[in-house]
């Protein structure tokens, strides 16, 4: 029986959608470990913490009380109310309960947000370097990614830089702060400049605030809290980073109509909601004491400073990230090609990192190190680099 190549092919919208380079790196690390090698892992995006006990206890309670049936697809009312209260108080976003939808992690929120806004051939302005899945979320909508260098915007001004890259096909700005991979935290003045540009050009904003609670200098400003921005912004959050709940797959988005209708449709026809007991557990996260956040920030700050001190000593020039839990040093002393640099570190020093080019062309020459690990691993990884990188690998600058 013959087959037709015109039948056995993916839908066009998936042709430009790839798989995660970071997952490929993680698989390589697993192979090395299976072969008996010790690998110092700095490539991941996993919090070093364990999920707080009150959250786990709330899950056990929900299971014990058989709260396991279908919940409203947008989320249990108690959780949506708690989220609305949180974003009003902490994010200064004037959200109502009906402006909140509970989702399966931040990724489902971002997926639904892009699906709700982007049409084929629409242009999406993305500050670069950027979190790698964003280009694929845009590709799935058959939109076009337009990279806007973050360094250039901070140097020349956001409005001027955005105007340089935007065309009449621009529809949307992807606005991520604190940024992955660089740890940049946009200031209030920068947020206001982006907001003015969005309003002047009549653009929508997708705000990704996954690392909102991990800011070490300055303040976190939700762009939707600025005058005139709530109605044109979809803000996506996750419980993964703040509460070490990566495997729980709980997130939420805040938006008004018509965007909320789009988010709900994407949720309804993909997963039809979030695990009911997980939602009751998530509710406990919003009742944690205020000092919880300062405690975790202090722990990350300690690790950040330890890693940065060692990297700069070794010649990997790196500014202190103001947020998130990544360092993004210049690795061109090892190799101009960041994939080659990452391979050298892995082969010679058993240190796993992510090549900067994975995060777009403006990340080339850099490596992403996560400092979300133990101080012991950070020290051991730095020591391994110190012992195993010869002067041949550490090229003289210039």
C-alpha cells in the first residue's frame, strides 16, 4: 500500500516549532552520569528548595477529604479570589476575580496568551536574549519573532529602540522581567517607556513574571499596574519558581476581555482545567508568611555572590544579575562559539551550562549558569574549572 507524503506530514503550524536545546543538554548530562562521570550541573531552571510543608500538607488534606472531582475549568473560586487579592496587593494590578484563570504552569499561560493575540504574519517584539520557548510559541501561531536587543534598549532608550525594530505588522511585545537568561530587572522608568510605546502604537503586551519574587536589587514592577495597561496586557505567572513547585504544574494568568476568553478557550480545549487537589495545595502558597520571600531571596543572593565571585576570578566577566537565579557571563575567553565553550566546560571540567546562543543571537559569546543549587556544588564546580581549564582554553583577551 502506497502512502502520500502530502498526508503523512505535520500541520504547517508545527513545521517551525522545535524542541528545547536545554532538554537536549539535560539528556547529555544524564548520559554522562550513567557512564559514571560526576557532573556539576548549572544548566537547569529548577529551584534548589523543596516545596514548603504547608503546601504539601494542603495537598494531603485535599486528598484525604476527597476533593478530587472536576473543578470549574477556570479554577476553584477560593484560589482565584486569593490570586486576585495577591496581584492587587503585591503587583498593584487592579484585577478582579473574573480577571484570573488558573493554568497548568506558566507555559500554558504563555501558550494561551500568544494563541489569543497572534495571527499569521503578525510581528512580536521580543527583548533579546530571551527564554528559548518564546520563539516556538510565536512560530506555533505562524507569527514572526522580531528581536530587540535589551542592551541596546537600555543604552539608547526603549521607545527609540522599539521604534527602530517595529514595523506596521507589529502586534505584540513580549515583556519578561526579571529576565531569563540574563537576570536583568527592568526599572519602573523602563516599564513606563515600554507602556507608552505600546499605547502609542496600539500594541498588546504579554508580561512574563515567572521570577517576580526573586529580585535582589531595585523593585519588580508589573507593567499591567501602569495607567492604561491592564486592558492591553496578559500577565503570566507560575508557582514553580517562588514556591519550588515545578512538578506541580500550577500557574495563572491575569487579563481582561477579550484576552480572558481566549485563555479560557485554550485551557478548556487542551486540559479542561488544573488538577483539583493541586489547586487546593496552591491556595496554601498564598498564605505563607511575608518573611518567606525574604528568606528565599537571601539564600539565592548568597549563592549568586558565591558564583559571581568565582566566575569573575576565573576571567568570566559577569555583572551581578538583579533578579532570577541565573548568571550570564562572557565566555568568549574559552571560545567565540558558545556551543563550543559549553562543550569545553562539560568535557574538561564536567561543568554543565547552557550556550548563550540558545537564547538568541544576542546571547552568543555567553553561557548561562544557574546558581539555584547548593553552595557545595557551586564551590566544587568552580574548583573543577580552576583545575581543568588550562591557559589553552582560557584565551588571552584581545
